[in-house]
């Protein structure tokens, strides 16, 4: 399928005579087509059915997100998602979320995972909500033992992807979600960076 965006190439035509002038076209830019999804925090730049990916411009975090299809099976996930308070806090009050959820404690696992490696914890948690729309079609489903109930196994959904942040740093990893098996509430929403082991 053809990419669903308009791409303008920078072209400069110069001629070496006094009668001819220099003409230049606009700089390269991606603009959404009429078919693109939009939300208050971003819009879909492109979809590519051949490589099974979608590219989203995250306006809140000034980042570009690429989500790759990780399965060929549909998931039974109800949209829109219901989020736990700790997940909503990243959108409503990100500075409080960093403090309340332990991302400002030097030496802690969360601090090392984000700040020490130069990754913004707000970007890793509060990426565009448009990503969630692709969970039923793109995410691989699994289970994990519940944090609260010993005998309960909660649903996990994972989509491989990349984030290019406002500094043009590319972060490879996976968009991860955990859902309480009984209530269906999403209590974990995080982009898990992929680290190279030395």
C-alpha cells in the first residue's frame, strides 16, 4: 500500500547564466492526509501495510513514534481503555508522577532505567494515546502474575516500536501494557527501552 502522507522534497534548480534565476521548493515535511487519525495529543503521519507499521507524531512530547505489528491475531481488548490512577497521573500531572512513582530517587531501578540513560520518564509513560488504538490489531498478548492477587494472572499486551524524541535520539523497545484480569483496567502503560548488554 502507498504511504498515506505527502512528502515534499527540497529541490533547488540553479542555472549559470544572468537571464535565468534560482528556484527552490519548500523544505521536506510530513503532513497528514485527510484519512489520518488525529487526537488531542498527536496524529498519524503514515501507515504501511507491507511492513505492518504505523508512524505517529506525538505533539505533547514532540516525538515521532513507530509502532510495529507484533502478531497476526486480534486481541479482545475494549477501546477506549480504562486507566488506573497511576497511569492517568502521567498525563494529568507528570511532575508529581515522577516523584510519587519513584523516578527521582538516585540509584533506584526506575531512576537508572530512565534518567541515568537519558530517557525522559514522562515520554516513556505518556506517549500519544493514539498508540493504544492499535492494541487490538498489532499487540502480542501474554500473561503475568498479578501484583495484587497471588492466584490471578493478568493480561499483557506488547508492541515493538521506536521513539525519536525532541533531541532526535532514537530509542528502540516495546510499548507494554498490563491489565487487571478481573476489572480490565490498564495499570501499567510504558515504553520499555531495549538495552544492549555488554
